[in-house]
């Protein structure tokens, strides 16, 4: 997709890159364009929407020269630019005009980066500066950060088998938790968490909805009226860790409706808590009252006869994929540790989910990747001699 995007940004383009001609009415006249695949919604280039940005543009009084396009989101476009003052490359996020005023992304990034001794602090990108640009569609906030090379998804898919080497995957997971390790290293490569546009601090702001991708959303976003707190992040993080170590997502649905996502969660971990189970009106389409899958003839569409539990998905999505790729599989000890970790993060009830808990313990004088201790919201424990407080986590 990225190579296609790069091609469509060039000035001389093959005709097949374009679709039918469309028209958008902007404040200063009519803008005509042809639709391009795999780019932002071009209809949002209108008052209050995206800022028209071109390769070669100079931003912030000529300091940043736009070199290429990195990506886009529902509320921004992101550009690779050359800082002409420092001769370094940076990423410039240009936010839509309608959302620029209330955006607290840069404040949250600065708070996270400046916080002393926080696990995973090294994954927060450096905030270079923030400025505003005015164009035909309004006034836009621009956030400048250090540039990254590619997403983890692109890096994984670029490999021969669509899998990370086991040691690389373990190193990435360790970095997510801010756990230093001499055995797990990516050399000079470091992961970076980007796009804090929807992030918030639950200690200062209350939210009851999530804009996380449906397959990554925890069940409380659908069934609970309580404000979202840090445990919701742990659910999403667990799903991310699974995908880093394996080949496919933990939860899968071709059409990821809320009901299909819930069906996937129940298939893996069993019945929802009683207060949620009765509120799931579509449950009997897939699941009986005992929490077991119905046969294909009893539910809408195709239904697996065999329940795909966490164990089943682990063997198929992680172990089997590694065997087929000729890679090292997890040992029984690593498997137990990994599944214990995931189960503690993916408990249905948020208060029973694990907090910061990945620890590389000293066992027989050597560090064993994947060995863990658990710290939950309700039961605090000493981990490797350090007391980890739930409130010390950051919402990412």
C-alpha cells in the first residue's frame, strides 16, 4: 500500500491510478480531482477539513520542506519533511482545521516524555515543536516529531514469511514494556508509539467510548457505562503483542461488527460476566446459554465446529506459522508464560486485568525471556523487588 501511495504522489502518473472525476466545493471556488486509491478521503479537502499539502512545500516560515507523504488518518495527514535548520528528517502531522483547536495530543506527548522513570518512556517520540498553518480550508495545527522508518506491520509483512524472527519479536515486546535486556536486542532500531490523537489521561478526563479498531476494543467499551481506565489499554496491548509474535490477529472477523467481535471474545475466553451476558441480545445467534458454540446450521453463516480457544489459536497462528517458516517455536515453558501473561491481560472484567507485569527473571543465573510475574489492579505485588503502581501507567 505504501509503494502504491508513493507512486500516486508523483506528478507523472499512469491513467489507471485514477477513478472517476469528482468535484468538491471549497470556500474559494470549485476543486476538481480524480479519486486515488489508498489515500485519505478527498472529500475532506473542504473548509474545516484537510490542508492541501504538496511535495516541496515549505512550512513554518521555511524551516520544514515537505519531501514525501508518510500516511494519513481521519483527522490528519502526515508528511516526511527536511528540517532545513538542523538538516534532519522529521514527521509533520497536519491536523484538520475542525479538530485543531481541541487537540491535546502534543500536551499529552510532552507529559509522557517528560515523566521520570516511566516504563516504556523510550517509545514516546520526541516532540520537536508545534506550529500553525493557515490555508484555504482554515487554520491547522501542525505537530513535528522525530520520523520513523516504517510501521511494525509493514516491517513484519516485508519479511519472507510475514513473521518476525522470534528474538526480534521478543525484543519488540520487551521494548513496549520498557524492559531492558542484553539478550533481546534490535541493534540501533527502536520502536516508537505514534498517533496520540485519541489518547487521554483518565485521571483528568472521563471518556466512555473508544475509537480503537473494533477487533482491538475491550468488551467494556460496549457493555459497561463506567469511564475507560488504564485496564482498557492492557486489553489492546495484549492483542498487539499476539500479532507481533504471530502471523494473524488474535480475534478475527471479516465484517468486524460489534456482535461478531464479542462472539470472537467469547469463543476464546468463555461467557461474559453475568451483568454483560444478559445484555448481549445477539448471543444466541452464535453461542448457547452454556457459552458453547452452536453448530453451523444453528447460527448465521459459517460456524467452526471446533471451538477456537486460546490454545487452539496459539498452536495454529503462532507455532504452526513458525514451523512452516522454518523458525524456532516457543518451548513449553515459554508457551505457559506467554499464555499466562495474555490471560492476565485479557480478563473480561477490567479491574481483574494485569497491570505492568512483564519481567525478565533471573532463573538459574540466566535471564529467561517470557518469564513473568503479575500485578493486578486489585492485588499489588512486588515484582523483581520493585513495587509497580497501577496509576503509574500511561494511556497510549
